[in-house]
C-alpha cells in the first residue's frame, strides 16, 4: 500500500556528506486519524548492500568471517564481529555483489546464489536495505584464502563453523550482527532443519 499521498517533504538539509550522507528532513505526515503532523527526521544514507550465507550441506556447516567493526565498539562491544560476507552494492546488482564479496572476503566462488529476502536493519534512521542470499559451496569452490581488501581496511579471518555451533553463538550473543542472525534463522528453517537427534 503506497503512503506517498500521506507525506509532504518541506525541507531537506545535508548535515554531512562523506562515506555516509546524513540528512535532516522536515516533513508533514498524515496520521491514521486524518490529522497532519509536522516532524523532523535524521537519516543516514550510504547505499544498499547484499549479504550471503555460504554453507556446506554435507558437513552441516557455514562459512563466516570475523572482522573489526568500529561502530559496535562505540556501543561497548569489545570483540571482533562474526558475520556473513557482505558489501555495498555501489553500482552492481545484489547478485554480482555477493559473488564479489564471497570471493574477496571468504575466498569462495559462488555458483548459484539464491535470493531469500531483503531487510531494513534499522528503518528508524538508516536507508540501507540488505539483499540476503544463501549459496551452497564445496571444497572445489574455495579458490583463495579470502581476507578482504587491504586498501579498504579489511583484515578478515575466515571460519567454517558447524551450523549447530553457529546457532549456539547466536543464542549466547557471540553472533550479534542482524543480517547474520536473519540468515542463520533462515538456514535453520529452510536449509538444515532441526539438529540431528543424538542416540
């Protein structure tokens, strides 16, 4: 359902334009009771992204990357982040982006990425939409050590993690990245299913 008719943008100010573009927008919004309300919103825009969960079906494992992220440190997260490979779209398609990021960050060639959903991680202030994929890989698809691009400040460790261990890391907070949590939950429902019963 379109909401364009319920919104009138009055003014847009650019507060900063470096890696992110920070905007302050003044707008009128028509509430559900018909009244118009003026509001001011700050939004950060650095483009949309794509992410991919690489998995080995036979070994019931997933490929994750561990890297430094400064923003969580500001919030008190004193650890490297465990994530799925991901990157900004720039001028590429989501599928081309996940292929490039899987190779650069994790060292895997992705043959058939499957689009599963897209999500806004923080719609209250970020314009970023993350296009999420899953891709089955095998040992023949590992074509390099990965590690990211040094000129972009990347220093990435590649990990193959048993899927049940990854879910335990999600439960105890060691995995706290939104796109990774969503993709692992998707894999629990649609890729791996329930953990095998121990006898």
